[in-house]
C-alpha cells in the first residue's frame, strides 16, 4: 500500500517538475526587475528625480515604482479574460514577453541630466507597462500550478509561485551585489546599475519554452469543454461580479498582508538598512541576499506544512504571531549591526512565510475554475495596488515623520489584523 502511494507521489512530482521549473523561471525573471529596482532605488531616485534631500529622492523613486503596481488591476482584467477564455498558457507567454522587453529597456533610459523631467516620465511609462504584465502573469502562474496539482498537494505545489517571486529577488540581489563589488560608487551610478536590467532580455527565451513545451491544466481543458458555461464566458466580468463577488472580496481582504508585507520585506528593507539604519551598502546587499534565500525556503516549508495541518489554522497562527512580534523584531534591528539586521528580518520573514506559503492555494480555492483566473487576478492585484503600492513610501514617511525607526512595524500589525478578520470568516474548501 505504501509503495503504491509513494509511486503515485513520485509520478505526480515527475509530471510537475517541468511545470514548476518553467513557471518558476518565467515568474522569477518578471520579479527579478522588482529586486533590482529595490536595490538601486536610491541611485534611481538621484538620477531620475534630483533635487531635495535623500528622503525625497527615495520617495519619488518609490512613487515611480508604485505606478507599475497601480496599473496591475487593469492588467488583471485583460489577462484574466485571456486566461479564462483562451488559456492559462497564453497568458503566461504574453506576460513574460511584456515584462522582459520593458525591463531590458530600463537599462537604456536617459537620466534627468540628459532629458530633464522626461526621464522620470519615461521611467514611469516603463513601470506601467511592466505593471500591466504583472497584473496577469503572476496570478496565471498561481492558477497554472494550482490546477496542475492533486487535491492533497495544492498548497505544496502552489507555494512554488511565491517562491518564484523570491527566487527572482534572490537573482536580483546576487546580480546587484556583484555590480556593487565590481564597480566603484561612481561607476555604479554611471553604468553599473543599468546592466542588471539589460540582461533580463533572456526572459524572452523562457517565454518561447513555455509556449512550445507546456499544456494547459486538464481542469481548465475540461471546463472549456462544458457547453453549459458558453454564455457565462461571453459575459465573464459581469458573471464574476454578479455571482462570485463574495469570493473576490474574500481574496482581497485575505491578501492585505500579502500586499503590504511582501513589498516591505522585498523592497523597503533594502532602503531601510542603507538609508535609515545606515549600514554600508555592501552589507545591506549581503543581508538581503541571505534573507531572500531564507524567505524562499520558508515559503516552500509553509506550503508543505499547510497541506498537513490545514491552511486556515496555520495562517491564523502566523498572522497573530506577526502582530505580536513585529515591534520587538524592529526594535532588535535598531542595534544597527549586520547580525541584528539579518536576524531581525529573518524573524519577520519566517512568520510571514508561514502565512504566505499557503496563500496561492487558499485564494485559488475560493473561486470556481470558470472565473478563477479573472477573479484571482482582479482581487490579488487590487490588493497589491491598494495596500502594497505605497507600503514602502508610507513606511519611509512614518520614520521621517515620527523619528521612530520601529514605526514600519505598525504596517505589519494592521495588515495582519485585516487578514485575520478574513481568515475567521473564510470556510476552508468552500467556493464563493
């Protein structure tokens, strides 16, 4: 009996390997850009938004970053429609192309010194195009993995989607660290920051692989063959909000901590350690590289564990623990040493990951197949735009306004609290 079970699990993993590797590679390169942007936010602020003090330049740089996130709900509708009508794979391919090419163009943008205010405008336009791509690309990855997985492994395999985000940040952190080691400060501001963006063009090759080597999930194919749902397909958006608005709302509220917490960890902490805690840039890059590796592994652990103890109870415990320990962990980081910064952030990362690992399977389970990609895309991206886009900006303002370097912790507390409310309402296994 055990041999039969092991054989089935081995067969499923063998089938899933190609899906996982392709999805992780494609999504990682999409999020690699966010990592590079975060690592070089201070330099980008100085080159594209000169004037004012360092805080104002950083805030302007994060503002351009946020414009891409605000565009994501529009991309969610566009790619959600494509994915639910024409296929999950088609959405993945188009979104990878739309991310890889503009990211490469980032490396060729002229700065304020060359074309004045148009530099910031061009930067914002590129971020918006990238935001449109991410509006459907990441959620397509989530749904693709979820629908390819067996019922007992949904959280385990779906966790590879957020892992791909983190692996993109790890790749970005490694490349940024190499640039910081190779170039002097002056060279980094001149040419070094551009190189990581330019090399993202290799994402187009991944798009070609996905296009020719992967198939849509059987769950989606079966749904497409159901003639009863033909009328629903014609009015997909109307059907979603008329019949499944509760699921969209539930996903949005459940995702509040995802939106706020993820961007604080992946984007804000780099600036926090360098410009607020005042650690050396090389040390900051090393800290974030190590912590992103811990982050990725913790997410996979969180997904695996949730399939065994239950998604709801695990996420509730993680959110409550984060609410209780966010301020103490930020307080520990005020020692302003490499060790305190490293360990303090690891504490936050681990608690967040125990919530974040099961999130893909959780939000996918809230909607039926016929509206899943559209619904998940709209809800997830609205949450990211509303609660994540300006998280880094708000955290920076809180420090400057209060003079208290632990104040960003309040954003973890509030967002985790909102998510706890949704988790108490949610009934695990129910489609809304």
